[in-house]
């Protein structure tokens, strides 16, 4: 007899990772049952998902939308809303596993609530770890929760590590496709448009992360993520540009052996492994055709051309509240870039200024992290407003 399917919640179900998670679940109907879903604002998609998966609980960002939705879905579905709704959902007693696929800092509170209630946690969001990595990992170990990474690079490190601990690692190669601007000369960066940045050659992803992959801030955030997830110093993590994006990262052990994880660029691979760990289950995703693959390329990243990566290394050396400031300033800048309020180069320029103005706290609690986060966002607005009057952006 098959065991009962595992009850899961997908936080951020309308986003790119959320939708791919539902696709994985669709392919494994005996393994999983969707019990809860959450979206920020896309209730049209949420309603489709409710019809297909029949969850018990859903959560939306806006209270007015929640009222509308609950009038339409009837009594079978409990509709929660806002931050507190999301926290309530993440710790609900009927849920065994939580996929955290919300982008940005908003994932932190529901992640903590899932960990504290001892759920199995699959984590696709990187900002929460970047902001509050020490705190999150401390909580996870206290509640005996293994955080299963979904980010393809972290999943690759996790899979390559196997049962080995951090003490056996000599270094990690965190691979980077190089993003949509890898081959562009830096002289053209000043005028690069939102559309050009959003045209990623390898991965189809959400808008925020695609901009981050153009600035290489995405790799910087992943550097911080890897430090916390695997308990490593920043000096052991090397970013390696690998445009084919087939090797998702590698671990070099102290005996000189390197283990790598390879698969096609499809987020359903790391999503499925995070959900089914430690089992590997069949799916329809093809393998790599090595007979057709003639070459793989590798290069060192250019930190002058991509200063955001250098800023992330700086934050990784300083730690404390600095990664939270880096992350929040970047998130605010990316939003302004997408709204065409600042140019591409201003993302790194403003983040650097905000970091310089920040007074670091060395072992912050959650409150201090959240304060540093909001301070950094306000500082971005102040700098942008100031520069606008001086016409330098
Ligand atoms: Mg990644």
C-alpha cells in the first residue's frame, strides 16, 4: 500500500517557482496533496489553482481581495490575508511541508513560522537567508528542521556534498551563467534598457531575479546564502562563470576530489529534489545529451564590470546587519529600475552608497535586521530623490 500523500503548502504559488512547484506536484499526484496556497496579488491565477487543487486554506496580500475571493470560493476554502495570514498558514497543523517561493524580504516571517512549527521546509527564496541567515539557521537547528534549498546552485552544492560536512570542504565553485549582459561591453551599460535586461539567455525566471542576474547581484546573494546554508566562510566560495549553465555548482573536498551536479536548466529539477528528498522519483525531464555537448566554458567573473558582486563579497566579510542592508537596498533599486526611475548603473552605485552610510550591528536580532532593512530602503529613496534634483541618474 502506498503511504498517504504528503500535505504541502506553496507560498507564492502564482510566481515562477510556485507554478513550477505545482507542475511537479501535478506529475506526482500520489506523493503530494496541496493543502494551502498563497499569492500576493494575482487572484485570477489563484482562483484557477483553487479549482484544480482544492486547497483548504489560501492567503492573499490585500484584505479587500480576500473578502471578494471568499465570497466566490464558498465555505470549503478558508481565505486568510496579509502578513499575519501568511504566518498562520505556514504553521497550520494539517501541513507537513512548506515550499517558500515568495520573492524578497516578505518571505522571512512565514519562513520563521514554518521552522518554529517544525515543518519540512523547501526554500526557494534567497533574501530571507541573506538578511537573517545566522538567525534562521540557528532556529532551524533548534527545531531540527533541515532547510532543503531550491535555488539551483544551492541544490547542486547540497547534492554534491552528500553526507559530508563543512569540515571536508576545501572550496565551492558557485557557477554563474553570467546573465543577459555577460558579453556586452561595460561602456554600453549606461543605456541598457529594462527589456534588454529581462532577456535572460538560460533561465526563464521572475523579473527581480532576472535583473539581479544581469548585475550579478544574484550570485552575490547566493554567495551569502551558501555561507549560511553550509556554514562556510566567504573565502571558500568562488564564483565561476559558466555560460552553458549545466553544472549548477561544484564542491572541492579536502582530498582534492570535486563533485558536481549537472542537469538541464529547468527549475523543476531542484524543486522536485527538495520536495522528495532523500528519494529520487521519475519525471519527464530529459537528461543532458553528452554526445552533442562538445564544450563547456569557464571564466573568472569581472568584478569591475559587475560591481554588485564585489559589494556582496564585502557584505560577506562584514556580516552583521550589512547583508540585510545590501539586500534591501538592492531590492529597492531593482524596483526603481523596473519602473524606469533609475538607470542600470545606478543600482550598484546606490547600493554602495547605502552600505557606506550604514552603521553596522554585529550580532543583530530580528528587530534590528528589520530596522536595517527599512532604513536601507528609505535611504535608497533619499539618495534617488537627491540625485534627481542634481540630474546625475
Ligand atoms: Mg540560482
